C-alpha cells in the first residue's frame, strides 16, 4: 500500500491519512507502519525564525483492525 501525503499551503502542513487503508493493512497481517519523509531545501527556503518552525505532530491508535 502506497499512500501519498497531501500538502495544505493554507495550513503549511503535510497530512498522511492511512485511515482508509486500515482494513487492507489488517488483512495483510501488518503489525507496524513506518513513515519516512525526506525533503530538500532549495535557495528560497527559509531555515530560521518563523519560516521553519520544524515541528511535528502525530495522532495514532494501537488499533490496527477495522472498528
């Protein structure tokens, strides 16, 4: 299963939603999920102050089976 993140310019954030794939993951016997994110800064990137707060948030549950 390959799920691509969605970028919101209004919120300046990426979202990766796997909720639609939970049953598929369960049926394949998946017991863990690894998320890797790679980014490259270019010349226009703001790397200090308010331009790059460098924060992350994670919402998860241990339930990997259909509810």
